[in-house]
């Protein structure tokens, strides 16, 4: 991380934040630092991984964020800085904590946030399209889940069958609820204090609105409380915008697709500390998600 620290220090110098100190936060797709002055956090610095996003896509992300009036989010306090070929952006720091998993209250509030974001979904920008193929295909943006060495041939067969059923149902899902979505509105991208804030718009792109429900349920797909969690999200969403039966009926398909997308990400990032921190058995639990999905259709 020494190299990234140097990038962070150069970014601080370029912004004139010479009285601030960078503290390493985490590495996921990107590297983030908390920027403090006299031990008080002021900003979050995101250093984008080379090759993951183009400059045009990053500019589009910031343009959407700045258009989101009245939504509680982490907002940029800088333009994009090119530091030795790394694209860097400073965001205002939001004090708070990550919400708890399996909480209906939390899912209710994430539903509200999603609906607020979707009010601004019709903007046309240079952002990825989160099609089923881009999420779960052999050349998916997050990798190919089929290459996971912990999956047996039977596991792959079960998952492929479940995915085929989901894709077939999604083909018949005709809706106008499509546009620019957050696409990664999971618990780790929510900050809770007296309100709930959305952060990390790095994966925002085009998809069905209900995909933001699936992302909110990341790593909770097999929860015994899954139906209550879904309903909590629906209730929160409907305080802002209406849903109908076909939106609710298709939700399980996108929950499965999202889980398989996460399986692809875990497969392609197996050496990262974040993935190593995920509890063992993620692959087998993903197959269990597929089995439950098929059982539910019978």
C-alpha cells in the first residue's frame, strides 16, 4: 500500500490540503483513504483502480451525483485529479456506522433511498449497462463465476439451470422502471447516523430499478427473514414511488442474478483481503440460493 499512500499524499498536495493526513481505509475495486486534520475526519479519498473505469465514465458518475438533489449521499468536493495515471476524487466525509444485516428497518430505509435515486434515472450518461450477461456471463464485468475452483460440476450445473430460469422470466418482464441505478446499494455502501446515506457510486449504471433491491440484499439471500426484508424494502420504496405485482414477482430472479454476480466477483478477487474476510462456504451457499430459487418456482 506504500505506492497508494504516495498517490494519496500527492492528491492532498494538489488540493492544497497540506495540513491533512491520509489514513488507509480499504481496498475493494478501488483504494480509499480517510483524510483527517487534527484527528478529525474531513474527507474520503477514492483512488480508482487503473483500467476499471474510463475518465469519461468517472465524469459521468460525478455528474449524476451532483444532479441528485435532496438525496442523502456522499458528495464530491473535488473534480477528478490525475495523479501519476491514477484518477482520484475527494468526497465529503460522513460520520456514522455501517448498518446491521438482516434488519427490516435498514432495508426499509434503503428502499427509500433507492426510490429517491430513481427519480433521477432518466439522465443519459456514459455508464455501464448492467445486463444479465454483463453480470453473470463468461465475460462479465466482475469475472466468470464458473471458474471458481470450489464449485463442483454439479454445483455449476445447478447454478446454470437456475440462472436460465431467471433469465427466461426476466425476458417477460416488461416495465418502464429502467434507467440509471446505483447497482451496488448494499449494506457496506450505506452509512447510518441520524439518517441513512448512500455512498460509493462507482458501479452506477443502467438496469432495472428492482436490481437495487437485489443489491441491498447482498449476502442475505439465504436469510430466514428474506421475505420480511424484501417487504421492508418494498414498503420503504413505496413511500416515494409506486411498485406493482410484476415488480414484486420478478424480485427473486434479480436476487439470484445478483448472488451469481457476487460469486463472479469473489472468484475474480480471490486474493483480496476483502474476499478472504468473507465467511467460508460462500460458494456452497450460492448453490443453495439457486436450489431455493428453483424450489420456489415448482
